[in-house]
C-alpha cells in the first residue's frame, strides 16, 4: 500500500514543467527590469578585459532582500567571462555566498578549489591559500572576478579584517599585473569599514537596486511561470494576485516562492490550474520577506539548534527560552538524527550565527529567573513554520 501511494504521487499529472526554474539558485537569461544594473557593471569592469592587469577594479551592489542583486551579479559574471574569452583574456568569475563561507579561510579555500581543483587537502592557512591562488593566476596568465554575496554577514561574523584584506590585495603586488577584482553584494552600505582610498574607489562604483514595483513583479513572475509551468496552468489573475502581495515588499524572491508553493498546493489537489486560493494558502505558509533559502544555507547543526529553539518555545508556550533548555533539546535532537552534539562553546557560536543572520534574538534574563542567563526568542518566524520547513529540508 505504501509503495502504491508513493508511485501514485510520482506519476500523477502536475502543473509544473520544471519547478527548478522557481528556485533561488536559478538565474534566467532574461533579467527583466535589471538591464540598467547590468550596463552599469559592464561600464565599471570593462577595463579588466580591455586592459587586463592594469587595475584591480571594485564595485558594490546595494539593495534589500529579493531585488535581484545576486541574479544580476551571476548573470554579469557569465557574460563578462564570455566577452573576455572572445578577446583572448582568461577571466574566471567566482561567486561566494558569505552565509556559507563566513570566514577568510573558507573564502580562500573556495577560491583555491575553483582555481586549482587538484589542490591537496592539507592544513593551509588563509594567507597560504591566497599565495597559492595568486601564483596559479600568474603562472597561467589568468584573472579572477570575485563576488562576495551577503558581505555584510561576513562582517557580522568575522569582523572587518577579511574584507579589509580582500580590498587591499592590490597593495600587496604593486608594479605587477593585478589579477583579482571584486564585486561586493550587501543589503546595507558598508563604507565605514574601509579606509579613505578604498571608500573613494567604491563611492564611484555603487550599483543601487531599488525594490520592485507590483507591475515589475508581474513581469517577472509571468516570464518565470512560462519557464516553470505547463502552458496555461497559471491564469493571469493568479499572477496579478502574487505581484500585488509581493509588491508590498518589492521582493521577487517572495513572489517566486509564493508561485512555487501555490503550484504545490495545486498539485496536491489534482488541480489543472494554479488558482488565487492556492496563492492565499501559500501566503499563510511564508512570512513576507522570508525565503526558505536562508534555512537551506544553514549548516546541519545550525538547523538542529534552530529546530531546538522552535520546539522549546512551542512546548513552553513562551516568547523566550533559556539557553540551558534549548541546549538540552538540541542534544535530544542530535540523538534522534544520529549526530554527535557539539560542545557548549560551539553551540554558543551557532546561537551567535543565527542571531547574526536575523533569525533569532537574545537578551539577558531579568526578574523571575535565578541568576542571569541568556534568553532566546524567534524573530518574525513562527515555531510551526520553522518545524515545517526544517522537516522538509
């Protein structure tokens, strides 16, 4: 009976043609309403293929969540690689998500693995990895365009030193061809972290991303629906409702997640169409402005800690839970999932990381508690939504 249930689910008709076209990592060829930002990047970085090695160029992309910063950077990276190749310039674009690679060592390791896939796994330091990468670029006559996504998160976790090091690379190799240029992607302006010379460079190379209007979001979800769904499966009124809901935040990620979830509800009901009612149900599942991509990017033990927070708060029916209670539930979850619980020091670091991302808040206990302890609460997300999403992941 169980096998038949699974088989029936796998073979039933679907409104989807290719649902991966709605996932956060997919970058469409046609980035509507972001042509101006692509042109601005081309203007800033044309020097690195017209006169390779002459300068280490930098730019910063600034805008709120879901306004297309990541998609534009990745699309530009592919385009400039192709333009460089046609001109005989060996340029490699590397995109690093600082949610995942949140220290200078992890960043340099990712770059090294991309430039030198055969690099042996041994105890390199971040500085040694940089030397290896630079030598490989020089030996092979190559250039690197490095994009650091969510760079404000890198600063929150690791301080300003990694960013300072990466923006001052040119000073290390004066009078030699400059091999590495930078795109910094941030939700907030971060100029106060740089010295005056770096500030001066970046102030001329800012690419701003405004929030999408409802009309712009309609164009985006309409084009993406044509890629992701069977023809005619998504009526126009459904797309209009999604663009109106997401338009309050100007967030394309939220709009696309609504569309994907609504499609899932349609499939569950064996509906041939994605209807407005499916969108309304999808809206109740997702907090506006929150993307489950954030949860997917967490490490395994960060997910377990977050799940422990949700379960503790739910069981206690309270706004806050003590650090001790959460750690106890975390250890129980580790046993259930066959994981070795991390020591208290590492557990504390996970709490700080989740706080830095903006998923939780912490404060020191007041009256009603014996002594002082750290209290942990959730920001925006409900305990039910966290349990539901993490169980899927």
